[in-house]
């Protein structure tokens, strides 16, 4: 059964080992599935969610495209290096800026765990 697969190469450095691994995965997956490959190194956006969820922040085109790809996919693969025991700041910024209330989750009054809005 064919799936829609989104592969995110999450190294902010162009032409990295991470990118080559993501490309290899995408190439193999394309034999049986619909695949989109995104390179975080090609995305330009402000990493900082400076106002938290209390303020709306202008969403750059690359972030809107990423959200569209997330809605499209049925399977998400993130290929990332670990820097200083954590994710690269650009990947963390991508998550902070796109997995927002009203898109990825919704707070519900009286509940401590938000409602999930993305499937899969």
C-alpha cells in the first residue's frame, strides 16, 4: 500500500552526511511511495518564537510550505544530527514555529493535555 512520505533533512549545513542519508531514504522509499524531500538548509525563517503562543507572528513562506507538507504526509521521517546532546537550533525553531495551537494541537478548557489536530 502506497503512502505519502515526507522526509526532512534537518541539518542546517548544506551538503551534509545527514542530507545524503535523507536522499538515500527518499530514493528508496520512492520505489513504493509518494515522497517529498525537504532540506532545512533551504528554508529561511526566524527561529525565535519570541512571543510564545500569546502573540501571532508572521509566518514565512517556507514555514507555510512545511505545514502543507505535514498535512499532506502520512509518514514523517526526520533525519537529524545531534549537536551538543540535542537537536540543531534550526530544527527546534522549525518545530516551535510550525507546530502551533490551531494547527498541531488545540488547548481545551479543563484539560491538561491538548487535543491533537494532526493525524498519524
